C-alpha cells in the first residue's frame, strides 16, 4: 500500500508538470500569434479538453504514458494555433526547399489527431469495462477516431459559417479540394500506426495502473 501511495504521488507530480508545460506552450502560442480569430477557434478545443481532463482527474486518471502523448498533442495544436496550419514557418521552409505545392503541417496535425486520441479512447472504453476486447475492438477504436476527425471538420465548417470568412482560409485547403478527406484519412492512418506501435506497451501501462 505504501509503495502504491509513493507511486501515485510521483505520478501526480509528473501529471502536474505536464500541465504546467502545456500552459507554458499555451501562453507562448498566444504571444505574437498570426491571427486572433484563428487562434481562438484552434485553441478553444484544447482548453475544453484539458479542463475536462482536470475536472475528472480524481474519478478517472489516465496512464502517465497517455498524459505524455496528450501533452505532445497539445503542443502540436498550439503551434498550429500560433501560426495557423497554412503558414507554419518550418514547413514553409520545407515547402520551399523541396518544391512542395503546400505547407504540410496540416497533415501532421491530422495524423496526430488519430495517433494520440486513439489511445485515449482505448482507455476510456476498456478500463471501466464499457467494452471487452474482441474481434471488432480495434475496428471500433478506428471508427471512433474517424468520428472524432469528422467532428473536427464540422467545427471548421461551423467556424466558416460564423465568421463569414473565406473557407479556404479557415479550413487550410491550400488549393486542395480533397483536403477534408485527406484530413480524415490521415487521422485513421495515425490511429492505425499508433496501435501497431504502442498497443502492447499501452496494455502494460494500463495493467500497472490497475
């Protein structure tokens, strides 16, 4: 019992450290951001997600592994909010250097949209016993990621309607009329790669937590 208490205290301090790093990136993202409306729309889901995670922490604590990946996801999203996904400086440099037709940071963000949340969904439905492992378990996870990605696209659609701005600006189409489909495809690919790489390791971490 004492060992569990020490481990729990150590994990809690690690989780708080992750939160502080995330807040630091949130502040950094706001300083000198490219466009205020875009920053608000892109950072709002992060604020909502992190707030929900903090408020439910005692009732449902994720593995430290998932919190670490969650921090990485927040960083990716806050970089996107600061520069917008269309004008990320590093990927602008890559675009110019390699002669690409567009800035591909948007693709990175949507790959991460599946790569990280799929493990979050896995814990949410598996640990409380909402669903048992079976032949369709991983298919359900991929479908959840696809639904999550589609919901994100609908939020972008709503932002276009609310703002009255050019859809190509809000949705980072960059001349690609299939951008929405590519975004959802990248999310599913990210989820599949994540499960292939981390499924067993994540299972081990969940077992240790239980």
